[in-house]
C-alpha cells in the first residue's frame, strides 16, 4: 500500500512539474462542399452561425457548425474579407469595385466611400470609421466622419504596399495585411507608419489578419500556416501548420479561432487550451545548438537572434 501511494505521489509530482502554457489546439474542421471560402466572421446574433464569403460562386452565405447553408446572397461579384458591425454585414466586392451591406433583415444596400477602389479586398467598420484595402491601387481608403484620406503606394518601404488584402481597427491604430510584401504594417489614424511585423518570418502571401486582446494572427497562404504574434511585443508566439490548406482568413471569438481553408474547402476550428510543453530530445537540433536558445529547450525553439521562445514564452538566452 505504501509503495502504491509513493508511486502515485511520484506521478503527481512529475505531472505538476511538467511545464504548461496556453496555445491554439485544433478541435474540428467543418467541410464546406462546393464553397470557395475567402472571409469568415461569426454571426453577431448567433455564435453557432458563421458568415462566409464564397468567391468561387459569387455569393455570401450564413451557415451552421455542420456546414449547412441557412441564408444565401447571390450575385456578389467575388466577395472578399467581410466584417459585421451592429448587425450589418459589409462585403467588399472585388470584381465590381463596390461595398455591399447586408442588413439584419437581409436587404442589401451599397456603402459609399470617398474614393473609388480598384478591387476592394478587405474592410473594417466602427461607429464613425471605415477603412478599405484598395488592392490594385496599393493603398488604404480611410473615412472618419467628414475626414477622408488615402495613404500608401506601391513599394516595399515603410508605409508602402504590395497588394493589401485585409485590415482591422484596434483602438487608435490600423493593422494591415500587406499581402505580397509578406508582412503586417501598423499605422496611426493619420496614416503614419508605426510598426512592421513578421517581415523576417518567411511568410508567402499574408492574406488575412485578426487582432485579439493579446495576439495578432496572420494567415500565411502559400505556406499553409497561421502565425500568432504577441500583440505587445510583436514577437512570434505560435506557428500553426496542422489542419491548414491555403488559409485565407482568421477570426477569434470566445477563445475560439476560425480559419478558412481555400484549397481544402473547409473551416478549421481551434481552441485556446493549456497544454504540456514538449522538450526537444535531439540535442543536435537547433533547440540546443542555436545562437540563442530557450532555457527549457522546447521543441521548435532556438534562433539566430535574441527573442522569446514561441512555445513557453521564456526569453532566449545566449548559447555558450
């Protein structure tokens, strides 16, 4: 009996000493059949319903968590990254250069904006503000009450774009997916560049973004990945590579991450969960040999520059 108790106590001790942290964990995937998904947003009236822009079939649909279509709006000219505000769904139509608004009663109107876009790819809306990613003009159209302006031009420098595709207001900042410069740029509401995120992380088409209270999440389309950055530091926290196939958009609500997969025609759902940290076993790998290493030698850690472990979030130390 004493031996049994000692064994149980030892197991409990080992389990308690196993490092744990929170990360996104795949829970399920929703098959979409013939839908070619670009944008996704949970319905504001029912969190078990999703709005999805189906660019292949020129429509926007509301569906349940089984993938069954509940509402369908046809004749949308290649709808892109959508947003819902106060019950209204704003739909940028890439091929008609217009913004459609689906009202709560399912009637459709057109949103006027101060400049004519050439293939609007993304939109965000607040009480007084509208911002549109103007794809072929490599710029952002911004309206705040009576204040109208555009900023950006084609290029690779700070404040320049190479086909912007998605954006989001966060307080007094605007986060923009600078898709084919493979980065995220952050601006103030006067159009001044503040920060660049992810430029050295090997992205190939940063098409969709979502900014939560603590993280910036980015779809890396060609590499079939999601990159999750610490919002305060701009450092990579987690790299998600499983259950993704050409992801185009992300959205977070109530500790649930929704990802549209264009190629596999489904939506991946991840949950924010506490998980055990897996320590690297191969001591010849970068977890032990890189210039900067994690003190815990977490699997997937190690870098040629100072930073933070994407797994346990501890600061890297210089390898001696």
